[in-house]
C-alpha cells in the first residue's frame, strides 16, 4: 500500500483540476492506497459547506464529503483560508485544519506527491 499526497491549488470554478483530484483519490482508495488531499490557496473554497456554482453538477464539497467517508484525509491550509475569509465553521464536516508546516511533513511521509494547480 502506497501513501499518496494530492495537493490542490485550484478553485471550484476550475473544476477540471478538482474533479481530477477527487477521481484520483477515489481510484487510489479503491486500490487500497492511503490518500491525503491538501487544499491550499483558492482550493480551500472547494471545502466550503455552502457552494453555489450553477455550471457544476456536483459541488466539490459534496465530493469531498464522500471521500472523507472513504477515509481520505482532507486538509485545508488554514492560513490560506483565513486570507480568503473562510473560517473553520465554513468548512464541511470532517475537513481537518492544517498548515504549510504539516504539508512539508506530509511530503516527506508520502510515497508520491502530485500537485494540481491553476
């Protein structure tokens, strides 16, 4: 079993990256791998409980909830969230607060690190 760290920088408006991260995570979990999704910069918006995106069939927050139920660790960089006015109470249930320091630790602990950005 491998440990995957998926780092997402894209907002929900750039849903292709978000969809790819969530599909990658789901596939890896099905194969028995351990997966962590770290949301930084505008990606913290993907984890807001209330999202209104008219062109998106399934909001990222709902997909993230499904991943959390499948034991995917979903983390939000709280400094990025703070700078964007997103508080802990705005996030979906099950998202864990995190930091860039923790991201460095996760990078060292993971077998593979994949980034998805703008």
